[in-house]
C-alpha cells in the first residue's frame, strides 16, 4: 500500500489518469491526497470530479481557491468569470452530489503519525498546528451550514484584512483564514499577507518574502505539502516543505509525491 500527494489538477483529467497509470496506482490498496484546485481552466473538470467522487473512500482532498470559486458560483451568490469553464458541472442538477461532496472537504489535512500537513497554498506564519487545524475547521463549519454558507461565499472575495488578529470576527476573520490557506504566496517579514503578486520567489517585490521563508510557528517536525504556486514549479522539496503545483494546466507537468519515500513522479503535457 502506498500513499501519494498530487498537485493542482485543475480539470486535467487525462493527465491525472496518465500519472496514476505511471504510478501503477491501485485503488484497492493505495491512497491519494490532492492539494486542491481540482477544477477550472483545464478541459475536463466534470470528469475529474466524477472520477474522484467515485473513489472518494481512498481520497483525501483539501479545497483550493478554484474549488471554492466553483462552490460560490454553484450557490448562486457570484457570477462565473470569463475564464471559468466548469459550467457543465453546475448546469446539470444531476451533479449536485459532486457539489455536496466538495462542501464536505476541509482546508487542511493532517496525518499525525507521519507529521505531514497538506494545504492548498500555505500556513500563516503565526499559527501553531493547533491553531491551524482549529481555524480551518471554522471555515469548514460555515461551508457545511446551509444557513451560513451563502453569506460567507458572497463575502469570501477580497484581499483584506492582510494581518491576522485573533480578535477578528465574522467574514473578515473567515476571509483571512481562507486567503492564508488557499491564496497566499508572499508576505512581509512580520506575516502580513500580500494577495497581489504571483511571481516566482526569486522575483519577490521589495519588502516581501515567500510565506515559507518567514519564520513559522508551526511545529518544526511537521512537513507542509502544498500546491497553488505554479510559478514556483515544484522547486521546493525538503524535510519541511514539498511544493507540488508544477503547472499542468499551463502546459507543464502534473506531479505526484510518494508520502513515505518522498520520491516524485510526473507526467508532462507534451
């Protein structure tokens, strides 16, 4: 039995199948972790979700910003954007089970024995493991509440507040938590989030650092597995951090990480 983490699929279903075939992945024995952004921009978001839902007992998912955007559009609180191509998911009521399944997925997954934590974008510098799991659960509880969900999804968008304060409440609090887990790339040395710049880490604007270059409060024995940052192109692989978004949807590669051996396997777009 093996467990693998895979970076952002974004509807590149054929690439996912090719990668699983290359791994000789066995759905009867193996497990699959997915770093979020299952959908959007790639050509086969519906097929991707259907396939993963079919195998949901062997899959661990964390939500990414594109997954949350799909949920917001599906809920009717925001309109789709021009580049969105998940209309076939939300236009057919037969796919409601896929939406319901996504709503049940967390923002963070932690394996206590291996001390591995999976998140889409990153962990805010000031948060311990206990805080990280607790704050992620706050958002999940709202997503899973029919009474609270729509208001959160309507107000989820935006770049402020940029600085964490445990006294934050309401949608400001939920927005910061969501941005940290699903959109963060750069921040200041004291942990203020920058939600604008998307360049590679070596091209960081003055005054900003990649979030993983800022001292973290997260316990040092925990390995953080994340996606989201396509410009990083997976060029971070050590005992502390494993970056897995290698830009398949942009014509590059889809990458899997063996969670025990840390060996990487990939398929290209060529």
